[in-house]
C-alpha cells in the first residue's frame, strides 16, 4: 500500500434555492441562487474513497461586473470549477494533500491569468476541490479536520504560503483545541427591515422565522452584528442612527462590524464619510471602540491594495481597524495588506482552507512578535452558507482557527433546510442536533441560543458534516441556468 493521494473523478449535483426575502449587498440583490455540490472520487493510501464539498454561487461577489446579468456570470463560475476539478484529475498521484493543493493552485493560477479570470473567482474552483479532498482524507483517516491539521497529517508547509512561517508547524500557531461554540454575528443587509413596523403587509413572511432586526434580536438573543453600508452618506447616516438606537435599547454591550461593500474608491473618500459619522452624536455609541470591532473592505477591490492606501492610512492614525475581504484573492494578498496598514483579513472557505490556515498562523505570529497595541484580526465572514455540507465545513474551519464570532446569514435569508426533502432533513437533525433544531413550521433551522451556536458535533465529524449518504441533496449535473 502506498502513501500517495490522487483524484480519480468528479460528479456534480445542484439545487436551486430561493431566499425568504431579498439579500441586498453591494451592487447585488439576491433572491435565488444555485447551490452546487462537488463529489470527488479519491485514492488515498491505495484505498478508493469519496469526498464532498459545496457552495452557493451568489451574484456579484466573485466578480463585480455591474453591467452583466447573473445568466452571464454563472457560466463563468462553473467554468472555473470544472477547470479546477479536471486539473486535479490530471495531476496524478501526489505525496500529500497540501502538495496536491499547491500543484492545483499553481495550475489554476496560470490558466486564470491566460484566460483573464480574476483570482478571487479562479480559486473558488480551487477551494471547492480542496475542500472535497480534505473531506475525503478526514473520512479515510477516521479523524476530524482539527485533529489532522494539528498533527499535520495533511502535510501543510506554512513557509510555502508565507515565508515568515518557514520554521513553524501549524500546531504551534493555532489554538490547542477547537471551539465548542461560536457567537453568531448577524448580518444587517442593506434592504433588511429594522423594525416590525418597517415591513409592509404584502412583504410579511409566514415561516415562523424572524424577518426584522428587532425580532431577530429577540428570537436568537443576538449580541454581535455586521452592518452593511451603501456609500451614500445621507442614506447611511440615517440608517446607522436607527440601528444605533435599536441596539442601545435592546442589546446593551452589543459589538458590531461595518462592511463597506467596496463602495469607496480611495481611502480619502472613506475618511470623509467616517469623519461625518463621528460628528453625529447619535452614532457615538455605535462607533465607540468598545462597540466597533473593525471595518471590512471599504475600498473597491481594484484600489484596495494600491500603494496610495498605505500613504492614506499613514496620514490617518485615528482610522478604525480595517481588514480586507474580497481583496484577499491571492496568497500574497494578506502580507501586502498588512504592509499597507490593514489589520487583517477575513476567512471564508470559498477563498481557500489552507490559505486561511496560513493567514491565521501569520496573524498569530504578528500578535506574538509585534505587541504594538493594535489588533491583528482574522474575522469569520459568510457567503449565505447553508447546510448540510458548506455551512458545516465552514464551521469546522472557524472553530479550528479559534474565530469566536462569525457572520452567519444563510439561516436568515434562507428558510433553514426547508429546500431539502424530509429524508435529508431527518438525517441532519439526527447527526447534528446541537447545530439544528426543528422550527415551528417543521423544518430544521439553526439552534441559536443566547446568540451562540454549539458546534461540538461539527468539530467531531470528519470535515464538519457527519452525513455519509448524499441522496436527496440535489439534481445531477451542473446548474446551467434556470
């Protein structure tokens, strides 16, 4: 028996999902999307196994093209996924999971540059293949992701991602144990109603789940919030005032993050908006450092890592802590961002698991070596993830990286697991009863109590998901348009 790993084949299946109400973020308003599952056939240590991954394919996140329709963007997303899967098959046997990932990353990178595909989109394909490989290896080894990571059974060489980490092992820079619970950071989308009175009679939803921010706070016991801003100063200020007032009344000690949604073209423009915010007495509590944790990706990805940003931040010592999100598109993105004056980045599985692990280790090293009084931030952000695969994979990584509060919005914009047949719902409830519970309308939804989600079943599973039967998850093939 050999110790090599090889991708032998791939199958796809998908399910179209409709939102409970529109999710407005940046230039997009999402009402439906395809959720894609990728199932790899693998040979690990001479034994044939399968691994699975999945993701929703949302409009206008991987590429920000305001003039194209989703029907034009979806084929581009599918093209990068198919290319990554086919490349993985063509790579043959490799010495470790990490070695296979590195070879795939390089192949995808070269192809994307030749095709003019932006790296954030290109490596969606890489990450889906990577996750399915990790899942298969965890199942083959009979050990959860966190254990294999700390024991370095996945073969990670941190110095191959960030040279500063050359002499470190993963286990030296990650928490010794995964978290057993994670705080939910609730998304306040650009179109979300804040109060029940904001919802017109014809827009009310009768599925037993909260719609307004007011009711979501009561229903889930929320303490953390992610507030999206539009970049329209007058509109943003008035909405932020309403949010600040609501949180003052209902959530003493609330913590928030602001998501700039790439709405600003340079740091000076964002600074002008920020200084107007600071002059508003009603926003004082919201912007206080005891409440505001950081600002996420205020600058458009085309400008966010330009050298001029570093000069702008150097001239603005009172700037709030800022991190990148969409600009974290390449392995070199975080080091470049830190050099400019950003304080960190986000983790999303769609940007890469091994990349996220290396970024988390780099930030931990900064914490230990540079006690400059400022935060070094790795946040956990969402991409409207739903279970039973993508969300649980994501939670497994977040818990392993020790990210204590994570943006979660898939349960808010989608009605739990109601889109799946009863056989799937029953399997998930049985396997992950700490994560899901049956809602009053008889479908599984996240079990959020006191703003917290317990994830022990996730960290004990192979790669988050305990299911070993995929019947009912979706229709065969790729979502070619619907």
